[in-house]
């Protein structure tokens, strides 16, 4: 059995897989709100608690009520699974198998986790590196095409960009035999405005931040920051929308209003967000010559797919002067499977399992 996790700023997904060589469905899977726990260790300890046996297994009478997940009234528990290897994708830079998470006050240490939970091998990956591993096992129906492109016959590189709680970027390079993912912290590079309104946005953000990165505008908080900039400069915020944002998830409200065209400020915010997203995806494609394709991941893209498909994203993606033709030939796809990072961690954990005896 292998253990995989996708540790994000908003939620943490964990799963057990009986994964040998090919992709399989998880044996057990659970999602936890990350902010409800002081450390990742607490989440892992909770997840690894053996589930209690069901009344059917013990011969007891079953009640009509559905038991709470992982809990029954038998008082008996199954044996804990034997874990051969684990791999965890973590939202933050991983150095020496250790990560101080970017959007959580956590330190995740692979060696300490291996010792505490008696797992032979625990490997940490940057969450986008884990997603990159997951891209390699995605099925065709788990992506949406923004640009079909015409990649060259020889393989080279793939790029991955993902806006969610933060902004992640990663690269997959062809080593002659297979694609190998490589981590990056490119989402924290300097935001480079491309138009007069984006220059105004940068000036607005510099009042609050000494360093304005792409993550400051391409994330859930970033979409809200774009909205606040438009609100403060265009003075066109409807009262009902301000009230909804105050009590709800700002990014979700702005996205919904923008997609449904219920308020001009929502439409403008989504336009600006998609435009900057496409431009940075194009920047990444140029930097790594990602002629084999660009994947757009993260939690936001599937929710605003309608907007990404209206041409705004691809317009700025290819708007690189003399390199427009080159970028127009790059396939661009949106990842629709929200468990891609978890699958990638599982695929890597499967490679870490000890070889069977001869």
C-alpha cells in the first residue's frame, strides 16, 4: 500500500492506493480543511487511524442510520495498513525533503514523518511538481482544450501553471526516455503589467506590498485584489455585490457575477484576471520553450472555464510580438480533475516502493 497527499493552503487531500504500475482508484480517501489543524502531522495521524469494522463484518445488527464516515458502534478497529512508501505534494518550496508552507504556518519534514509514522520512505514534492507527475497519468476526458496547437514530432518540454490559493508553476522536460517534472517558484516572480490598466493595478497594489508578484493577482486573493482596484478606481460597485462579497467567498462571488454578467465590475475583474493569466502562461511557455504543451491547473481554471474559452486567455498568451506564431502552435489545455496533484504524488510514491524480492 502507498500513501499520497496533496497539502494545500485551503484543503489537504490524503489517499491510500494499492498502486503497482498503472493508475488505480484510491482504497481510502479523505479531505481536510487545512486551517483547522495546527500541523500536517495532526491530519496524517487522524487519517491513519484504522477505520472501525462495520456491524456487518462483526455479525451485529445494522441500524437504519448511516454511520459517520470511518466510525461505527462496534468499538472494533481494523489493523492499520502497511505503508511501503509515501509521497506528499506541498504548497511551498521543498529543500532537503523539508518545506515551510507558503500559505500555512506549517513545517512539513519528510524524514521526521517517516520516523514518526514508521513509513520506510517519505518524499516531499512541491505541489506543482506533484501536479506535473499527475499530468502524465491524466485521461483525455480530464482536460479541456483551449488551443489544439501543432506540437513538433520530437519531444521537448511541457509547462504547467496553476492559480488557486496561490500561483504555482512547474516544468516537465524530456530526458530522452520520459518526461521529468521539475519544481519552480515562478509564481512569486515580479508581476509585469502589459497595458495601461495593468500599470494602474500595479501602482494600486504597491501601496500595500513592497513586492508585487504574479501570485498577488493570479490567485483567489488576487482576483479579489483586482476587484478592489476596480472598485476604488472605477467607483462602480453595486451595493448588493458588496454585501455578497462581505459574507461569502470573494473570489467565488466575483467569478459567478462576472460569468453571469450580472455587474460590469465583475465582468471587468474576470476579463483582467484572464488576460493576466494568459500573459503569464505565455511567458512561462517562452521561458522553457514548452512546445509540447501548456497545462492550466489549480482550483480556479475549471470554475471559470467559460471565461478562459472566450478568447481572452489565448489572446494574451500569444501576444508576444514576433513569437506569436510560435506560441500559436503550442497546445493549451485546462486540467479538470481536481485530484491531479494527489494522483501525481501517488504515481511517485509507487516508484518509491521497495523492489519485490527475486
